[in-house]
C-alpha cells in the first residue's frame, strides 16, 4: 500500500475506520447519521478537554499554592466561588 | 485481543442501526420489505423476533450480494458468473445481462479437477446418457437398481479396501438417513464439536443420546467413553446398546485432520464403533488418494463405517457408505435412503466410475496419480506463499483446508512423509464487514471465493475459504496470491506476528509445551 502520499494514506485510514465500525455496509443516510453522531461526540470531547484542561482564562493569584492539585483545582475553585455568591 | 474488541464494536454499531431500522419499519416510516405477520396475526406469538431473524433482516441483507451468485459455466479452474446489481441495497437483484468471464474459481470443491466438460469422464457420461437416459424413476429397492449401480459399488469397495459399499444419490442424505438406520434409542453417539450439519441431523433424527466431545481432543473423548461404560444409561444404569463415535476426516471450517490412530485405539479399548465421514478427504489425502485412512497408514477394516461423498473429489454428486458385507446388506434393506429416495442418475454414476478408475490408474494412464500429486503440490505452494506473506494459517500442515489468521496447528506429529496435503485455505476475517469487503474486492479482481459467516461459524469469526484444485495451474495460483496480497494489505488482514497461538483443539489439556501464550 502506498503510504507515501498523505491524501491516499488518510483515505486508507478512513476506509479502515469504515470497515471497523461497519459503516461500509450502511446506506448513505445511515452513514450521515452515524458520522454526525460521531463528530458531535468528538466535538463535545474536545470542548470538555479545552475548557477543563487549559485554564487560560483564570487570573494567576487564584492558582492554588499546592502544585499537586492539577487542572481540576481551578474548576473546584471557580465552583466554590460561584457557590459562595 | 484488540481485533476482537473492534469486531464487537462493529457488531454493536450494526445492532443499534438494526434496532433503529426495525423501529422505523414498525412505525411505517420506512417501507417494510421483509416477511412479517399478517395484520390479523399481530396479536399471536411473534414469529420474527428471535436473534436469527433480526440478524437476517438487518445484518445479512446488507452483505447478501456475496452469496448465491449464479454461475453459468462448468465450475472448473475458471468459471463464468452472471453479473447482477441491486438498486435497493440487496433486497432485490436484477441481472444486467452481462457475464463476467474467466473468474479464477477458488470456491468450488473441485479438488482433483474432474469437473470438466471435455475429457474421458465427460465422454463416458455422454455415452451412458444416450444409452440409459437421465432419469431412473424409481428407488433402489423397487425398479431403480441398475447394473451401473452394482458396478459402481463394487468399484468403490475395491477403491476403499472394504468388503462392500453402497452408493446414494445425495451426500447430505447419506449421513442424515443412514445414522438413524444404524443407531436408535438406547444407543450413545459421541460426536465431535465441529461436525457437519448432516451428521448432527442424522444423530438427532436417530433418537439416540448425543454427547459432544471437544474438537479433536482425545482426552475429552476418553473421559466420555469411560463415563459411558462405567455409568451406562442415565436413569436405568443399563449398559448402552451401542456406542458410535462420529468424526470427520477433515473438518471443512477448521482444516484439522482427525487423530485417527488415537480414535481407533480408543475405539478398540472401549469396544465402540467408529463412523468416519470422509467428505473432504477422500480422493485428496493419502499418496494414492484413498483418504485419511491411507494417510495414516491404517487398516480400512478398523473403521466400522466409512462414509464419503462423490461431490468433492470426483466431480459428481452423491455419497457412499463402505464397510463389512453384513453392515451394507443391512443398510440395503433398512436405510431410508434406499427405500424412499430415487437412485443415482446413470450419467453421474458413469462419471464417478470413470474418475475412480482414473485415480486408481486402471484406465491405463497415470493421469489420476498426477492429479493427486498436483493437488498436493498446489496446496503446499499456496500454503507456503500465504505464510510468507504474513497471513496466519488454520489447520494442519498437511490438511486439506488451510485457513488464514489461524493458529498453526500442533499436529505436525503426523506431518512427516505423506505427499498429500491441503486443498483449501481459509482466512478468518473476524468481522462481518471485512468478510463482505473481501468477497467484493476479490470479485472485482476476478477471483471467486466463498465467504462464510454466521451461522456456520461463530459470530465473531467469519471466514473466506479458498478451495484449491488440481486443475489450477501455477500461473493462476500466482495471480490469485498476488490479489490476495493486495486485498490483505488493503483490509489489514495480516495478523501474523511470528508467534504460535494456542490452538482450538488441544490434545493434552495439561501440557502445552509447544505453544506460547498470546
């Protein structure tokens, strides 16, 4: 299989995805439904990752002093602030 | 492991879509094209709600175009197929009128290449057709016993090395109609896990108790035999009237050869009877094509009932049973097939007679011997090349059926000197879409293969089977191998990692010294 050219490699990967999920066998409207569901799920996943794991919109002094708490700490901080209002 | 998970993912997705489609059909959003109950019967017990019907409607319909493909020429090494298209996703088919010519035929059981329209067999059959006609119009016990049948039976008995033989018109019916004549209530049948449907049907029809032992596993068989002898019949504890062991010479879906010496040793030790179904192995195993008994170098008189079919290696149709004279005389009187089924058609009988004589060498040429050797060479070559390409092969080294993605069989014990080997190859696809994709891609490249799925195989293992033939030349095999290579790369079927994987039939449960865990 010619893996040198990227478009054909990507097409081949897409074909493998089709085969594994058996969407190769589906009628066109079923494929549309399935892909839109998959893309929606993927989109939601990416959105969740973006919001939770990259706290770029929170000001520095609200970072916790304990560096072990990790990315979820800002969520709990912001939740606490919201609840105390 | 990952592959199995992915297969389940695929099946899960299709099942969900199946439920969606069923919902739409029920609420009349979509036109219902499959069989349903009538309006008046909607309140009765539902007929089409079980898994098999669900599978049929939703999964099988999507891939149906790889099955029941009509051919329009003799199924030799190359075959012509009628082209058909479907405009509504395989619910109906229409023929375009075009014929796809010269498809390399890797799907017919034409092991020795006797399915020809020219040659000695065809001429003899044509002569007999002009003498006797095509129909017999009677059963064996009434007016249907021709002298041709007597000649055939004597010849088959001589070929197999048994005292006497009887031939029937249909291979499936040979098994399913004669096992009930041999065993009945109060007898025990020990049948292998992977026996063919005809053996299973015959066993069930007979009314005997059936116990199943693990595939080719002699420990399991011995345990069952011991239990049977010690405990007898379940409630009354009387001894069993007869114990019959049903095995096949070669199992068509696995490619494994039965461990005949061990089975015969067990049979003699526990005084039971052996029924050997040589449908795939007769004509193809053994140096002179006499089947699995010759392959192991055993005495044909040790096997009590030797059954086989004429469909696979002899290019005809029908089956035979061979054994002692008293047994065959009993079957002539008491078999359902002899009493009620029409006897074999004379041209077919002549085809078998000519082909058996050819294999034995009695027609004065060495064509038969050459064919058997050609088959062995073809299979060894094919097997070796597939392994080199990275596919994993199922089945015995010498076995008739070799399957890809498989567990290399431990049974190299018997692999030594015999010149015969396998005639078919099987690729295990693992999933449905891969199976149908393989079938379609191979047809696009002008090679016809048989893809087998549920319910003939377990649901996560569908297979593609290659049946080799003595009629295939090396060029045809090379072309086929090249295409298989391409399609294997395209569909990612090459799972070989150069490691032995534990086998399906494990002769010893405790020691597995030749296998490494996956």
